[in-house]
């Protein structure tokens, strides 16, 4: 019995009361012994009653406490057993020591004492200890979703069924709006020369494919114009479309394969924006990227994620020069309104970048504007070209370093970026922050990174080179333009290098541009001298090729000696040479660059989209010509490349 309760009966007040009674009884006996004896008997009776009452109280209190404890324990066990969530106590080895009845319902086993947590909840194996101990974690058991809440200090785990909440949240996400735009890339080019009946038949065939595709996937399709459709759907359907990798692209191309030019589509989708207006802008932006990458592909902007699908065919060459004329007039007006012009190519420029920059420089000089080309340094790819340009002192003086460029550029300056559209790739990215007047002229397929604030963009992936685009602009930018021999030769050299001496990615407009340059004094013999190989370099290239191996029967992969730094130009030349081997459809050459990064040059004959392969590794380029730079060792990069090739082959097949 608790001490404070005992003191209620055996406290000093009771003792003093009995002592007082005894003293009074003795005093009474002294005067009246009969009354004293009676009082003594009565006092003894009172004391005896008090003792018996105390014992009875003690017994009743014990019985009450025991009964109450039993009831509380029973109720506690019942409550813990009937709790709508599970409780698990585990030891240092993450094994169950105790659990309530709820856990038996979760696992379907009467007792899981001694079972590791990772066995009860397999999803925990993918989580790190820090993540588990940090708080909440969701996992699936027997088709239901449970939230696990860890109390690391008490080694306690709460298990809560959140299936209903998770289902509602998933349904909410699945039903979010997604907007898409489907566009026929080359309707005018395909329909050129067709009569009305043939055109209507072709459009009916393509429209039928698009309509069937929309009905199959439950999409709302609305025709906006003869070559453009709007698609409204939800995120669930969009994810399903991504899983099919937009088979509509292949279906339409195959349906029109018998035409002289097959019809191709470009698709832009967007979802995950805060409002519909922003969603529409993102969908249009996705379509612009698909068109900028050459068409025949789908681009999906899903929140912060951007994904690319298709892009298996080369961009169709545009037969009309209307856009070139419009762009040239717009560029002419920008040049006239600018104080000066600063021209930049990409880092480690090639002949195409230098040739295009010289072409833009010539255009600026036609309007009496001060123009300069920013060059960070001479690399082996342009060394012979720069030696040729050095002979013309007036032209060579126009090349300046990035520091001088920063001093010359201002708010009224015009920055012209050639042969790239990525801010991180230009010779001096800080220059672009000094002016709001930026022009992009490029022939690469558009990547996710883009100079968004450009006032004029001329990107044509069908073009063989940026020099080809600049040459066409020069023909419209001024009534009578006369090129110097070295200027024309530099432009023609850029076209020659990028087309592998007119063997790859050439169209009718490529030869028209080349003929214009030839008429203006371009010297093919001088270009041949610039492209001559050094014997030592040729031997090094042969050593790289000697290490080549065949992968997946039609892919050549060569990893150079990791102990010897190799210039990027040599890596690219080795990839070009490997592509000439019998049975090889694509080549990848990996080597350690002088700057410490590992470079990959990728080439193909068009049956494999090497741009997609390089983009997965952080690079980019064209369908037949791409590259990237990575950190790590040559062996690690080779393993990553093979893994990417294997993944793409498993997803959609590498070969056409």
C-alpha cells in the first residue's frame, strides 16, 4: 500500500488520540476505579475497531487497485490491438521484437517477431539508412501503399495505410491537363508538283493516321489548319504515349514512303504548368524545339523534364529561299541599328565556325560597321586556315580575344553567335550578358539548352553547315556583294569540312552555295592544302583505329590509349575513317583530351541517330555527326557508352 495512504491510519494524530484516551482512563481510575475500568474496556474496543477497520481498508483498496489495473491492462491491450495503424519495435539489427495485431493484417502472418524489416517491406532495401531514419517512407505490400514513420531513438516504426490517399493523389496527377500540337513538317515540299486529287489523297491518308492514333489513345483532336492539329489530353495518356515512343511518327513516314519525299510530323507536348496559358506556351515551345532539331520527332515538356522521341530521319531540305531572304533583311536592319558587331563561334572552333564568322564580318563591313570576331585561341582544327588568313592583315586584325570583346561590347552592340545555340558553348558566355541584341545562325539540331533571349534565330538543321546558311544570307543582305579570295575560300572550306568533301548531308542548296563561292574566287586547291594531314598525326590516328572493336555487329567503338592525351580533331578524324569500313553503320571514338576531359566523337551513315546517343551522355550534334565531353577515365566512359547503346536498342532499336 502506498505510504501516504497508510499514514492516514497510522499517523501521529491517531497515536496521540489513543495516548490521550489512555491518560484520561488512568486519571479516571485514580478517582473512580469502576468507571476507569469501564473506560479502559471501551478504549480497548475503540483501538481494536480502528485496527480492524485499517485492515479492511487495506484489503478493499488492494482489491480495487488490482481490479483497476487488470481492467486498464485489458483495455490497453485491446486499444493497441485495435489501433488503425501498426506499431513495430525493432532491435539494432533491424529485426522485429514486438508488434501489434495490425501488422499481422498487413503482412498476412500471425507473427513476424524476429523477421528483418527489409523482408517485411522490400521497398526499404532501396532506401538508405539516413533516409529511413529521417522520417517518412512509402512502400507497397500486398497491393496496398503504406507510409512508414521511423522513430530512430526509440527504435519504433509506425505503419499507416495510405492507399486511399495515394490513389486520390495519383488520380489527381493523372488527370492534370496536357496540351499537344501535331504539325506536318514538309507539306509544301511533299505536295509540290501534285495535282489537287493527289494532294487531297495524301492529306486524307495522313489525317486518317493522326485521327486513328488519337482515337486509340483517347485524345481530343482539333484541326487548326491544313498542316496543324491541337491535342488535349491528361498526364496519364501522355505517359502512355511516351511509353509507345510516339509510334505515329513512324506510321506516317511509312505510309508516305512511296512518295518522292516522305511526309514527316513534329509533335510538341507540355504538362505540369500552373495555368493553361503557360501550358500552351510550353507546348508551342516544345514544337519549336522539335522543328529546330530537324522535325520527324516529338518533344515532351513534363514539368522540369524534357524528353525527345524519334528524330530517326534526316531533316528535309527546304526548297524555298523565302526564309533566307526574310532573315537576311532582318539581320541587315539589326546591323544598321547597332553601334558595332561582335561575332562568336563555339569553344574550340572548327573551319565551319571560323568561315561563318568571316561571312558575317563581311556582311557587317558592307554597311560600314565595326565588326570583330572573338577567338579564344588557335587549335589544330583551324591552324592552317588561320595561317592562310594571316596573309591578309586587314582581315586577320579583326580577330580579337575575349578580354578585348568585353571592352568593345555595349548595350547597342549586336552579338552574332554562329555554329552553336548553347550559351555554355560560345567562346565567351559573359559577352551575351552585356547586350540584349543577340542573333543566332546555326545548323545544329536544337538541344534543351538554348539562348532564349535572342532577337533573331536562323536555325536550319537541314543545312550542311553554318557556312552554307551564311553564304545564302550574303546573297540577299546586299545587292552586289563581292567576296575576297580568302573570305570565299574560308566559307567554302567550312562547307567542305562539314560535308566530308560533299559526301555527307548535301542538298541542292549546298552545291548552289558552293558555286556562288566558287564564282567569287574560292580556291579549292587552297582548301586541299589546308586539309592535308600530317604524317605523325596520321600514324596516331592509325593507332587509335587499331584498338577498334565491333559492337552489335554494325557499330565500331575505338578507345584510345588512356595515357596519351589526343586532340579533339584527331578523335573526330578517327571516327570519320572508321565509318568508311565495310559493314559499319556508326562509329564512336573515345580519347583523353588535352584539357583532361574524355571526348567522344560519333559518326553514322544515317541509320543510327548518334545525336540521341550523345545527348544521353550530355552532348549533342546531328543525326550523323555528334560529340560530347565527360569526366572520368576512358574505360569508364566506354562502359557508359555501351550501356547507353544497349538501353536505346532495348527501348526502340538502334537500327532503322
